[in-house]
């Protein structure tokens, strides 16, 4: 695309060209949605893709994605009730996304991007991802006949890689993608921008409105399935949360189906571990749906490979809970032992949370955990724990409350010790407001305040209080 020209490929220069590169690589002019102040037109951006919810449903049918089953977990529900007060212990269901062609909900996010890329005449697609999304894009590119490059952070500086990440690289290759494997560091999005410029491929960003719009089918489907099966909507839907697109899309789909279930985010607690640290990169046993992504993306959604992210989870979250690594391993095994079902780590994060939250709810209520992915090879408990042990992590039974990420993994000595813990949502809301307000160049307008209320699902009083604390 840039042949014949001398192009500056320094970090500064490439990231400085981000706006132009993205416009070339997506056909989206993000500047259209800017107000010049804090607010931007989020719904305008979501609606301008040209794909309605009905279009996403139709496309996903065509490319064998979605329409995944729901299952009731009778035995895990009975176990939760043993550890609940009389009359408590909601019915636990899962929505099983592992039956998508490449094994995860991420395919809902890939279908329209790949379709749109082809429609606009791009020869291939590129995606930056540490995992399932790569396989999803590779699968759709194979199905729809486009080339595919996946840029993945795989290794520490000793070329040692997490078993799950290595497995996912292999899966992308098996599905025909070229995988650019990077070591951990800040260069992921820089490499993507450079690849986009060099190849002229489409940016199948995880954070585009094509992608997040595609996840709306998940919430929509779920609401309709419960109406059909139980004659009512669920009370609580637990979403495995990292970059926030899953929760955003699911919640928007639930709303469009008229379902007012409480939307709960769940992440594995990796507090204290830095995602960009070479030493700490391999000291975690979970590669997504953890707080290392969940908290920064919730409080600062726009630090991705697009100027404005379609994933804005604080708009939709009623509650954010964390669970410990040991608790997710425990529920993974309980799911296999009691329900005869093996599912992947990210989804089991939401199941661990649901198992705990069910105990607070009434028996006639319904809680749904999203099982967002398959399991196998590197995602399985055994390779993960062997890798953790090799990296000096202690494995213990006891009270998971005492788990220290990067130091030990504590499996609950008793199922009653499994406990979802509330994250401080107001703290996160204030952090988002602070970040967006301090980036603004002019005075804060009434439209900005209304926008920040929506961004944080809070109130004008809350937004004004945070702004006042900043002297704005
Ligand atoms: C299987 C699975 N579940 C949940 C998530 C979290 O989704 P999001 O990043 O949109 O919050 C991911 C994303 O990496 C995933 O791969």
C-alpha cells in the first residue's frame, strides 16, 4: 500500500499515524463521533456499522455461529444450597459458547468484521489478541475466504510461553492463520498498526462496533431461551470480563430483548501482577477474564487499537465481583465431577462467581453463568498447574482469601469457602471520570456530564462530585 514511499517505522511515527492507518484499515472515520469535548457519540458509532441486531443474527446463522445451548446445573445448584441459608440458593444455568466452530463466544465478534472486510474488498484481516479471538477470526476468515494474520503476545524474554497461549497460537495456525508471535511488552498495537500499513488488510479489532455489535446476539438469544424454557427471564447474568466487549454486547442484547436481569462482571483476581512485566507474565494461570485487563479496560476503555472502543462495560455493569485463581480451578473440577462437563477457564470464572452469588439469592431465582469457551490441551487444569509449579507458585488447600497472585494458588478446602468478592464500582467510575475529564481541553459542558453519567451508569450528582474533587 505504501510501496515506493519512504515510511518512518519508528514507534513514535507509526503510533502518530494511528488515525490514518485505522481509517484506511476499517473504512471508519472515528472523528465523526467526536464532540470536541469529553463526550462522543457512542450510539451513533454503534448504529453506523450498517449491521442491525437482526443482520448479526442472520450472518451468524449463515456462518454457523451462535444459537448455543443453555444447560441447568442441578448438582452444582444442590451443592450451593447446602452452603446457603434455608430458602436460598438460586437455580444455576450456563450458556455454553464452546459449541461455536472455533470454540468460544468470540466468534460472534468475528463474523461481521470478516464479512464487512470482504464486502469492502480487503484481501485479508488482522487481529491483535492473546487468545480465542485469534481462533475466531481465523475460523471466519477460512470460512469466508480471506487471508488472516494474528498478532499475539506469547512469550517472556526467555521464550517461555503459557500453555494456554501456546495452544491458542497452534489453533490459529491450524485454522490457516499466519501468527506473529511477540514477547511481552508495549509493542502489540504498534506491530498491528505496522502490519495493517504494510498489508493493506482490514483491522478486525476486538473493540470495533462490528465486533461488539455481534455479541448482542448472545444476550438476545439468552433472554429468548429462558422465556421459552422457564417462561421468564433470568434474574442475574454473570459475564466473564476482560476488555469488556463481552459484557457490553451481552448487556445490550439483553436490553434489546426487554430483559432487565442484573448484569454482573466476574474476573479472576490478579491484583499485584503487572501484565506488561516480563517476570510476572508467566506467573499467572489465567490469560483472560482477569483483573489485569478487566480493571484498566473498564476505567479507560479507549486504550486499544481503535480510537474509540465499542466495549464500554461500566455503562452496563450492575456489580463487579472477583474470584481467586484457586476458586476457578476448584469449580472447573466440580463442573466435571458433578455435571460431567468440561469447559474453559474464562467461562469458569463466571461460574465460580455464580456458584457464590447463587447462595445469596432465593431458591426460585435464576442465575446464568456464561461458559464462554472450550477447554483442552493448554487450557486444562493439569498443564496450567504444572506450569505454575515450574514458575515457583505454591499450590495449597485452604482459604482462597489468603491467595496472593504470583506467589501461591489456594484451592478452597471446603466449597463453602468459595466467595465472590465485590470490587469497588464507585472507585472505578470515579477513575473513568477523572481520566476522561483531565484529557479534555475546554470547560466541561452539560452534554459532557450527561455523557459521563451514561459512561458510568451513575447519576449527575455522582459525576459532579467527582468533577468538583478535580476542581472542574
Ligand atoms: C473465552 C473468553 N471469555 C471471556 C472473555 C472476556 O471478554 P472481554 O474481553 O470482551 O471482556 C474473553 C476475552 O478474552 C474470552 O476469550
